[in-house]
C-alpha cells in the first residue's frame, strides 16, 4: 500500500508540474473523459463530453485532409520534376535519327512509361522511315483524330488520358498485349502540315485516367511539338 501511495504521489506531482503531458495525449484524455461520463451515470447528458467528441471528430477529419494535401503536393512536385527531366531529354539530340531513338530509350524511361509511339499523318503514308518502326508510325490523313475520339463525335483535347482494353495493335504492335492505359498528346506541327500524335502507353491501368489533371502533359506536348517543328523544317 505504501509503495502504491508513493507511485500515486509521484504521478500526481508529475501531472501538477507538467499538465501538458496529459493534455497532449489524445488517448489519455479520451480515457479520462470516458471515466467522467461513467461517473455521471446513464441518466445525465454531458454536453461537454458531446462537444469534445464532435471536436475530436473534426480534428480527425482535419488531420486526414492535411495528410491528403501533403500527399498531393508531393505527387505534383514529383510529376513536375519528371516532366522537366523529360523536356531536357528531348532538347539533347543533334539530329532527327537520335531524336527518334530517344523515344524508345531514355525518354521512355524518363516518363516512366512502357511504350512511346510517334504517329505522323502523311499523304504518302505507305512509305515510313526504315529502322524506326518501333517508335514511328506513318498513317493516312484523319487517323490521328479518329484514334483520339475512337470514332465518336466528341471534342478533341490537346491531351487525352484513358484506360485501354485491348490496346491498339496498329499503334503498339506486339506490345498491345500488355498496354492497359495511355496518354494521347495531339501535336500541332505548324501551318500547312498535317497533325501528329505522341502516344504514351503504360502497363499500369491506373497510370493514365480521364480524371487526372493534364497541365503537365499539355506543357510537355507543347515542348515536344516545337522540337518536331524544328526537325521538320
């Protein structure tokens, strides 16, 4: 009994000296409030306890929101850094052949996608560019818009993101079997030129979704089409 009394006295002295120890401990405060409610009996409504519960609930929601905002900020920063790195990649090549080779190697890795395809419309679509079949497809006029809209009468945006199942073999070739989502960046290649399309394909069905923001990819598409105009000139 003496030992227990000494422990209680030491605890009481600690609490009186530093009460914040209890006030900052959410679990301990909740246990004290619950004990107080039990001592009041079942027929007494403790308005203070109800208010505390509501405040606690609001605090939990606020903390969840705070974590979500922080996570979104980090995700946006990571996405920005990824796009900036990809932009630097497409500014490096000194000839068009190196630029095309980049699409299937370093640029693909920088964007963290499984496949990149450049689709160019041409009236002479029967003649492609030998040696670059893995990254370049030459098609007849009108194919770009038709592929973006999937043949539907809908508005065409600079960037379209969607899940695909199955993916188009005309675009991805044998890789179509494992492509589950894609981002389509329509390219304006300048006056009196037919449009192009940069296709980013991913094995992850959730990497590109219609609900995602398109600002970063719109910026990247703008840089890419300007680089293309330089080579086409």
